[in-house]
């Protein structure tokens, strides 16, 4: 098998096959060798104690996390609204996001993504994070189907998420569940039976990353770790010694077009939840998008664009409503918790976490010495 497919990656990557799979299915795999991940792997190794970070953020409070090293890094930590076992560590500043830029450059990600929709020089890295799952299991109710950039004004082929594991993982540890474009989930006309369309699974492997369209429905695969279900003894030993931690690197790419940038920014802010997590401004817009309140999920906003297929729009809305009716938002981000809001405001509403401060009234900061 040469290229294979997202759920069964082959031994050889082919640019044309990757482009075609992203176009036709909304998901593909790309090579991401260990050398490309080395700097980020070292940053994560220098992190403060993960048990303490999980414990101190258990109430949903946003935290600043400072990581020492030759190139210090800073993150905003936020908790899943629906799982005690998941945390996101979002790059806080340009110096930290530059580490993720370097991964994208070393793995040659942008040329492969820009070829999908003829967007040479158009895509940019907006935000990046570590996604950490801690524990031996993740229940079905702890991970919900969603689309990262599920705004009706963001077209297919203009935004992508790239995920890669920092380490080798046992076979029973959760991968990525996804519903490719050919799934009945996207059928038109829409039927309620489509909501139960089966998912496919990409298992994270060393040297490979999975990339998918921002409109693709996906979720973390629920799992129960069992040593006997796959993985070398050394891999299982390392996973157990780590405290059963699964760490993914997540890169959010999207178009820099001025008319799309504000929607990209809006959907990413719903993920980061806190205004101090860095989302880059598009160089094609001259204003601070964080200060704008001119985007909407309503049909009124869509009237500015060419009329799209009403039936498909309704179908997508029904799918989204059904996914989210299970609890929280599609992604389970902490901003949907009753104690916080999405527009850059932390727990308690009204700028609850205003600023990255160590020991101040804003985002609490934690660091560790090497």
C-alpha cells in the first residue's frame, strides 16, 4: 500500500493523493517526522507537573502556564466543559506560537494544504495548542462530535486542523473519529437517520499527522486503555509511566482573506475562550478583530453572501444542534460552561480573567524550574 487513506495510512506519502483525499473526503494524512516535533516535545517535557495543572484547573478557571527553557514558552490552559480528563494549552504569545510555526515549516504542511483549493500563499497559522487527555479512559459522553470552523460563511477548503501525537501510543488509546464528506451525515436532503452514520478512526502514529477540513465533523475517539490491545511493551511502559497522558499538537490554519478572517477568528475564539490566548490577526485586515462584534451566526449575516443551498444549510444546522444537544458545545470547550462566556471573558462573566498575571487578579500563572 502506497499512500493509503486517513484511516489506514500507507507507507509512502504522495502529494497528489493527499490533495485528492482532502478534496473528496475532507481528511488526509501527512508525514511529520520526529525531528520536526523535537522542539515542541522538549517544551512539553519542561511543563509544570501535569497532575497539579489538572487539579488547579479542575474548577474551570483559566490558567497561565509558563515553561522555562532556552526558548521559554507561555500558554493559556483551559478545561473541557464536559470532561475532567481533557485540557487545552493554547499558545499565549508570538514567541510560543513561533515554535508551532517551525513545526509547520519543517513538515512542509502549508504547500500541501494550499493545493486543496488553489490557495497558494493564502493560508496562515492562526493559533496552536497542546491537547492533553489524562487517564485510562474517556467516556462516550466526554467527547462530542463537532466541526472546528463550523461557521456557514467559512467554505470548505479554506481552513484546516492538523493533529499529531508527541509520542507513540498504545493501540487502545483514543485516536480521531471522523465523518468524511461521503458520510450520510452530510446528505442532502437531510434525514434524521443520518445522525447515526458510523465514524471512521485515524489512530495516531509516530511520523504521521492527520489533517482535516474545518467543516469536517469529528471528535476524540472514546477509549478504555488495555495493555493487551496493542502497542509494544516499551510503548505501554512509557504511557503508563507518564501517568497515562496522551498529548497532541494541534495547528489551526485558515485563509487570510479579509472577508474570511473575522469568521475564522470568531470560531477560534470560541475554542480558546479566553482573549489572552493568541489568535493571529490576518495581515489583510487593518483592525483588531478582537474588538469587532460584526459577525453573527444568523441568516442576516449570510445575506451579504451569494445565496447558498437552503436545504443543505438547514441540514447542517440540524446536525450541529443534535451534536450539541448531548451537552456543551461540539468541542466540549470550557467556554460553554455555565460559569463562563465565550467572548474573551472568564469564569464569572465580565472579564473574569483579564490579563496574564502571576499572582494577580487575572489569569493565574504557574511555572517550574528545570
